[in-house]
């Protein structure tokens, strides 16, 4: 906590200094999500299955994610710095250096053209893969899908991005330090790359393709990974919307091999706004990773799991969101544990309170 306090002090001092130069272009915001999660398999250590990184504590009230963020948006220069705490940071950034485990965002960019919306940015960013982020308030469901939990939430490196004048097309190319990495993996010198193309033909439709190409292991056991993410967001009426996503990845079975292990995950989310304050969301998903590339189950058929959830959102005030969700997983193999025995299903009830400013 002393380390985090020092970082926050530096952050506040930097924000104050920026305000003296051009306060109209500086904004400060904050976010906090407090949750209670109940795992019906009743883990003794209060930690839910390891392939879930958000809301990963059971039968206790805790903070999933809390951060304070400063953003500077000038005509030709922009920057973001967000410092965080919570169980999300503990679970997702465990491989990073201790100081960097508190960094949610830290990036800066420069506009390369006076007339075109062409930017070069570098630093730590939210991931370009998927339609779900670590910020629950910005997602249709309280908890994240298996697809989102097992692809990068963040990335570090440099990127070049362009938005067309009519804002219908967005294209970005990235040089990355790795698969959800701030600090490059020791022994790994292989460049990693990513790309993203987003098309918005109207305000009610978003279509996206993103990818990752790289090696996530030391060079001595180099196995190239090629990962693809597709999704569409369709606001069919003022009250009803659909999200459809698909992850598909392949990775070499061994260094120099022409054989590949594969994994994939489709997900469908529907959301209906009953009123301006009340909404219902349902999710169906499947995750298949037979060879344990991403989720190692150690069982005969690997990780092959269906998931279902239904949740309710209530917004009593503009900056406050109350949520509740029931969720169940059903796996082909007995990959879960209940009362010391292996079972094939796991159910949860999760509630949360989010506040933002």
C-alpha cells in the first residue's frame, strides 16, 4: 500500500502541474466496483476456478477494480494515466513487476497529420481484442465471458491508428511486448504484432476483426500463436440489442512444427432495456480448448465447457449501477471440485455496486 500511495501522490502532482498549463484539456475520472460472489462449489480458499480473473473471490465482499484516471486530450497530443487496485489487478497482473501491477493505463500519443485522424501512441493500453473490458459498467453483463477472461485485457507497445473522416472505419496496427504483457517475458525476443479493423455502417451496428501474432514462450521453445477475434454489436431496437463474438486461435505444437493446436469460443449476449433504469441481459457461450493451450484442465477431453448466465441491472443514479447475475458452467469432463470431489458443473451468484465520476 505504501508503494501505491507513492504512485498516486506522483500522479496527483503531475495532474496538478498539467492543470497549470492547460486545464481545459485535462480531465480526471474515477471508478470503483464492489462485489459479492457466491460459488456453490464452496471452495475452502474462497478462490473460484483459475480461468476466471474478475470477481474471483467467493463468499466475501471485495473490490474487483477501482482506479483514478487522468486524461489529456489536445489537438495534436493526448495521454492517459490510470492507477488501480483490486482483485482484478492481483489476478491479471501477477506476472508483472510489483509497481506495474497498479497500472491500468499509461500511454501517450501524437497526431501525425493536421488534416487526417492519424495517431501514433505508445505505452500501456486496454486490449484491442474483444468487446468486453475489465470495467464492468461498460459491459452488458456483470461478469465477463470465458472468451474475454482468457484473452488479453491489456497490452503494451506502440500502435498506429487511423479513423476515416466519416468515422465509419477504424484501422490500427500494433507492435506489442507480448500476450497481455507489460514486461516482456524473459528469454523471449520474438516481435509480436496485432491489428484491428472496425466498421460502423450506422449508429446501430458495429463489426470488428482483431488479431494477434507472436510467440508467448521463451525463444528456446518458441511456438508461434495466431489468434483471431470477431464480433458484431447490433442494436436492433431502442430497447433490444445483440452481441455475437467468436475467438479462434492456433499455436504450434512444438518449436518449428507444422502442426498446430487449436481453440475456439463462440458467445452470444442479448440485452433488453425494460426502462431507462432497469435492464436484463442473458449470455450463452462455449469454450473449447482440447489441448490446453489457454486453459489446461489435465483431463481426457481438455477444457470443453458451456456457460449460461442471466443478469439484472438497476441504475438508481447516473453514476451508480447495481447488478445481480446467476451463472452456470457445464463441462464435458469433471474439471471442477465440490466437497473434495471432481464434478462437471459450477454455479455462481454475483452482485456488484459500481460508482463512477
